[in-house]
C-alpha cells in the first residue's frame, strides 16, 4: 500500500475514533479519548503471535452492497484491562476493578458482546461514508491461538488506536486487523481526493442547520432562580426555628442579587416590584473572571 492510501485509512479511522469516543463517553459516563497511533502492513502470523494468551477479540463481518467486492472479516482486539473496566462501569461500579489476571466469565462475555455489537455498528457507519457497506458483529474470542480465520502467510493491515478512559487513569489499545486482499479491492473508493470533497459544505445548508438547531434549543426549558442571600445554621438552631422568627441577613435589601440559570451564575440584578408583583431588573452578565460571593463560587465552579 502507498503512503497516500495509508493517509486515507488514517483519515477514516480518525473519524471512527471520534464516533467511538462519543459512544464510550455516553455508555461509561466518563471522559474517553481515542487516537490513531499506528497503521502498518504485516503478515497475519506475526500479528497473531504478538497477541497475549488471554485476549479479547471480536470478529466483524463486512458486507459490501456492490457484489463486485467480496465479503470480509475483520478482527477487533481490545486490551483485557479495558474490557474489565467497561464491565465494571456498565454494572454501576466506580471503574476500579480492571487489573484481573483471569478469563472472562460467560456473563461478562454476554455484556461485552452487546458493546462490541455497537462498536461494529460504529465501524460500519464510518466505512459507509466511503463505500456502501454493512458491518455485523459475529462473535467474541478470548484465545488468540484458536483464531484461524486467515492463513498465517496472509497479508493484513493493522490499525492501532490508543484509548484513554476515566480521565487518563486507564490506558489501553484497540487494534483492527483488516485483510489486505479486501482492502486492496475497495481502497480506491475512499482516496484522499474523495475524502476532501466530502468535507466541502454548502454555506446555505449549514446556516439552515444552525437555524434549526437554535430554534430547537430555544424551546428548551431552563430553571431561572434569583438568590438574595445564603447562609449556614447549625442543625440544632434549625430544629428550634418557629414561625415569625427573624433571621438577620448580611446583605442590604437594595444590594445586587444573583440570577442563576440551571444553577449556573448568569446575571446580577436588583430587586423591585412591577404591577404589585415581585420583579428583578437585570444589571450585568456574570463573566468567567467576575468575583462572586463565597456561596456563589461553588456554583460558578460547577
């Protein structure tokens, strides 16, 4: 394969990385960063021999719509530590149980199968931007030595992605093994020129999209709250409070109040009245560098 073709592959898997990162972030409720670190051409037996004895591998069947191209099977190999981390997070754990030196149980394989099924869908969606194709999850294999879907001398292309989860506390890899024979037959469909052309955008259409998004966002309901003052009392004092008790505040009635939008400081305002109803008059927008009271700073940082 040429350098240009490898650049095309790199571009394709950068898109795959972004889509997969979004999926993992939503599934695991934590920050996930994925980047392409290496693409190389190799013999299958070298790739297989480099895998650990206990591996987490998924087979993905690729079915091109154009019958001129044969179906193919790709191998997705995920670091076992990432597999245990995903299981822990999916089951509601803190994500601390991932350093295990054991095989996956049947229940864990069932959970990971649904995850790999979604990953296969993301991979298919990425390829579909260049070639009309569908990807389907086949099975999970945990013993690399038993996986003999290619001949040892077959040439394969290995794409290695680096994955950081949990804000960088966990590092691992996802490798994608693509048969070179299949890739050679379809790679002309997503050349660099084709990839660049797909990025050209119609300005009017983009403006229309932004308008639609803004209109939908404007219909969202958000909680607007006006806070005059906040203070702390001991629990014993709170328990002894009675109706008509007077609690002295540290602010004047004509001082500025804080207006929050969904608990985030947004404006300062003055208290007032209009048509016999309580009202506020907005003064300023609270910017990031503005000083706020100690009880406000907690909200500002959140």
